[in-house]
C-alpha cells in the first residue's frame, strides 16, 4: 500500500525528513509530489521483492541473526530467556531512540547472494530482479520527464542520479550530475557521488572538494568531519578541536588512510563523502527500502552506521513473528523491517589509530590493523574484531603483512632493509618480486617510489634501498596483477639515524640487530645476511641467526661483545603474590653469551669506508627457552674500558621449538 500524500508532504514540514548534512530543500508543488509518488511506488515494489526473496531463498535465522534482529540498544534481548555469552551484539549504534543498529559480519548460514553495496538488487530472486529493474527503468524515465518540467529541482536531480547508480547506469548518472542546475554544493556532491560509483576516484575527490569550497565554514566543518571514523579516544580529542584544527587533522588522517601509496588513489576519502551523499539521497524520504529514516525511529543511528561502514552487503529478514515481537518490546511499529545488517569479513579498516594521526612519524606498524585477525577458539568473528570503520575496496582486498625492518648507516647515506613475511598460499598473493614497490611519504601528495633491490628467501620478500635520514612513513607494497585480486602492504614510520660522516672523531655506534635465517654452513656476510632476513619478529624453531654492524671500530680493535636474551612476560597478580611470599618463581629472566674480538672462528666482515664498519653474524640456540616475548640485546665495548658499552636491542616472540 502506498503512503498517503500527507506523509509525502511531511518532507517539507518536518526538518528531520530533510536531506542530511547539506540541507537541500524540497519545494512543494505538483511536480515534486508526482516525483515523490513515483519514487515511493517503486520503493514499495523493491521492499516487497526483498521480503519475498528472503523467504524464497530460505536464509536461516541462526542464533546470531536472531540476536541481531532484536537490536536492543540496552542489550536486553536474551533468546528463550537463556544467556550463553553472546547475547549482546558486538556493535550497537544508538542515537537517542529505541531503534538501534547492530551491524555484524556475515553469519555462517549457507550461501550469500552477493553484495548489495555493489549490485543493489543482488539479494532478489531472478524473477523479482528482472521486474525491479524494469520498474526502476520506468521510474528513471518518469523522473527525467519531470525534471524537464522543472529544471533545477535539487530533489528530483538527486533521485535521478541515485536510481541511475542503483541501475548500474553510472555514465548516465555522471552526465545528469554534471548537467545539474541546482545549487552548486549539491550539484558538486552529486557529481562526486556518481564518479565514485564509477571508480573515478580522483575526479570524485575533486568534485567533493569543490562542494566543500562552496560551503560556509560551519557547514564545511560538519560535512568534512571525520569524527565517526575514529576510535573512542580520537572522538573525544576531535570534539575539542576548532574547525581549523580539524582541517589539519583531516588532511593527516586521509593521507595515512590511503590504501596503497603506490597508486595514490584517494578512494577511501572519496568513499567517505560518497556515503554522506548516499545518506542525503535516502534520508530525503521518511522510509526507504527496508529502513525508516525518521530520527525518532533510529534514523540517526542508521546514518552513523552508513558513514562508518557503508551500505550493508546483505540483510536477512527476521520474518513477521520477529517483527511483531520486536515492535511489541519497543512500544511502537515503524516502517523498518526487522532484519540483520551484515558485511563481508574481508573489509579493510584503513583509518589508523588516533595516536598515529597525532604523531605520524612515531607510528609503529600496529597503528594500522587493516584486516581481521585470525580467529581464536570458537569465538564469533565480530567478538574478536569490530573496528570503528571499514571499507570494501573495489580494486580488490589488501593483506597487511608483518615486517622486520632495520636501518644501516653508510658514509653519506643510510640503507633501509625491510623484510615482509609472505602469507600462506590460501591468500593467493602474487609473489612476483617485479611487482614489489618500496614507498616513502612525508605528507599528503608527497609520495616517492624508491629505487630498491628485491630478494626472495624461503618465507619472505626482502627490500633494500638508500633512504633519506628525515622522518617518513615507509612500506613495502605488492600490487595485484589484475583488478579484484589480492594486494599486500606494510606501513610504519621511521626516523633514520644520520650518515656516518656526522660521527665525531673517536665516536662509535651500533646498528639494531637483525633476525635472520639459519641455513647450513658458515653464518652469512653482510649481503647474504640481509637476503636471509626473517619477515617478522616471530621466531619459529630452535635456532635463529643474528646480524649487526658496529661503526667506528676497526677489525684489529680489541672489543668485548655480549648477546643478552631477556624474557618480558606480563606477570599476573597471583604470580606476583606468589613471588612475594616465595611460593612462585619469576618467569622472566636473562641469559647472556660473552666473548672477545678479534677471535679466530668468529664471523666478522669489514665494509670499506672512511668510518670503519664491522659486520657480524652469529647463530643462537633457543631450544631451552619457553615460548613467549623476548628481547635480544647486543652490547659492544672497548676491551678493558670503564665506559658503558654501546648497545642495541630488538624485541621478538619465540613461538617454540616445534613451530616452523
């Protein structure tokens, strides 16, 4: 049944129905009413198709789906009155109403038809899909005819662009947006939305920038806000920033959120603005497809969900009984269908931790956790990882690789050596070394692809290159051979030391120790050691190699060398108490090996230069150690000297003797 005319006309009367964020007004007249009726008629058809398709396909109401159907903001839903530890959804988005949003990963309940964010009608049965496409085509023709009767109508133009994109007619959508004669802000936003849908991210980004430039400072501050994408600490800090300060933070955030620096595509930023336009297009009606957009029925929570995660890939209808049950508990019945909101688990969490945004050049690799970690035990995926935002990259997924990185000093430059552990073959990553790019960036639009040497060992790709001593964000990137295939990357900040020419006469220094493999034969020299770098700081097996360099000592200098391995496990309160009363021992401790050099049989090499460089590699037996968190420290000092020796350390995780 169609909504009465009075409901459609509430669009003009109630500000909560107005398009969000930019406040595009709708003029009351017969042409606009006709466009509204045509749109509501089509949306009623789409909703009927979706409801009937869900029943036809028979997507089961698993426990998780039943729980997420009953998205109670206060966590009060317990199925059958029995709690089992998974009763509260991992994410509840609630904004001042009893209708909340509980997005989740796909439930394990059989086949999924596809991704609605890519193909809007993919969850419909084939017969319904054909009928819906035909009726959408009629709607598009009707809106085009009405637009000719009222050129420049912002709402009609927006709905034309929206439904052309939904129909897959992206080129036509771009043409309509570019011919828009409504206000400049809305026309630019529509153009960006259509271009983003077609994958033209650079032009989409420019269109969104044009929209921002035409706004008042207050509107621009609201439109460009990245608050919802941040972790809890980030949101709190962001709230206390002025609009000018937010602009600076936004530039840093989008720079650090670039999926791959090697292609510099701004698709994540473009997607953020595109999501906000999507909210305006859908929020211009009180109900739309399966959602109710009125604030008192959860419209604000819905808008937040779409900004953070985009359109759900799949929604399972709870059925009439669950709908009645939910409405009875809430005390009202709105136009929302009781359904789940599900996303694929290969989504990317590209926005880094707030600490990285605050201080980019101190960011460690763990500031970016772009993939879902491996599942543990029998926990559901979302109970282990549900980020503040995520993004489905049209060009294909990206795998975050582990790394081990060191910087070695030379006379007039420094050398970065970074190794990345290749994932298992199940990820189908292109391991071609020719596809490897080493990137360095010091700010937005300042990206450099470094000339480098690439090596492969049994489990890792190793990249070495001369690099500037200035702080930067760097990383190894492996671009997919074809669109849709898997790419991979590492990303972290470095502040390299200065070249050796800056050392004062008589001054000495040491490099960070590097974990290397343990092939048969003598320990490898400098070039061979770097080729055997481990691709992470997780050590598997009984032995590990260690390589380091000292600067300022000659091969004939008599020095004392020590390698110290220390365990660093967090002690429980019970163990601390046991240690205090002497009924438990400290599981942490250190073991050390010391020797003098030069010494026959010890592997060391001299790298020529004005400042002498001595390179050393050793093998270390870990077979008597318990698995856990450790550090290895190398100390070198002048033999017989009373001064403190120079030292450098690296943390690592020992996974045990039986691992490989």
